[in-house]
């Protein structure tokens, strides 16, 4: 089995930045698409960003130009660089990915991001 572990969340003021990390217990080269999702209190989990193995990216419209998703294959880590943060970005952020060897999706446990003054 594979584990995905997120880190980097915290409390930040509006306009601030955070970088989230998602480290896999195995090689992320074994993953197809990997992405970030978020869930705010009382709301459904929503897609934030996705990274394809060939380097393609797609973003939720409201985070375009503020968030950047990237992969570090050497360190088996997926990142989400978040800037110009807004209170509406407050949520628990989850990473996920499709592991091609086990042929299944994996989710991390989530990391809390709170944007507040």
C-alpha cells in the first residue's frame, strides 16, 4: 500500500503565502495524475489543481494565477504553492493520486489552511 502525507498548512493572514507538501511513501513516478482538493466547513470537497505525468496542469478558476502545483520526483513530493491567500481559501486541503501499480486512488489525511486576520 501507499501513503500520502500532507504538511505545510497553518494560519496565515490575507494576502499571505503557504506551500503545502504531499509526500508519498513510494515513488510518485508510479502515479498518474496527482492533485489537490479542499473542503471548507459545511461544503463539499472541491477540486483545486491537478498535475499530469507529462507536466500538464489544470486549476480551479478561482485560484488561477495565485496557486501553482508542481512535482518533485526526486523527493516523491507534490507541492501546492499558494499566494495572495483569501479568507475563502480556508479549508482542509487534501492531496490525491492514482497509483498505477496498485490501480487505485489514494488520499492523504489533509492539512488545515486558515486565512484570517
